[in-house]
C-alpha cells in the first residue's frame, strides 16, 4: 500500500525557520520515502506504508520535542504503480 502524508508544524515564523520546522524537514528528507516536497506552509511525502508510518511517528515525536505546539497532518492511501489503492 502506498501512502501520502501532508503536514504542517506550528507556530509559524516567517523570518526564521523554527527548530521544529527544521527537525520536520530532517525527518522527512532522511526517511525512506519516494517523493518529498518541503515548502514554507506545507509539506508532502509519499512512499510505502511502512516508510510513511515510521516517518510520521518520528515526525510527531521529534517536532513536539523541538517545540511544536501544533502538528496538522493528513494521511491518504494513493494508487500504486499497478493502479491499486484508494480502498
């Protein structure tokens, strides 16, 4: 099964990236995922279910430890190469 995770961490700081945002970027960029898009207002990553779920676990734990006061995320099942998914 393939999954997509979309997430943001707060509080926002438009002048300097907060520690929790830097930690979130590190977690996602070093995870075993196929596609990663990190942006200033939202982040997206895709991969196999094990990789995404492990990354989400690390993301939640490490960004909270780094000072995040709110983490919004959405996990979606996406179609895999064989056209399956969304079940």
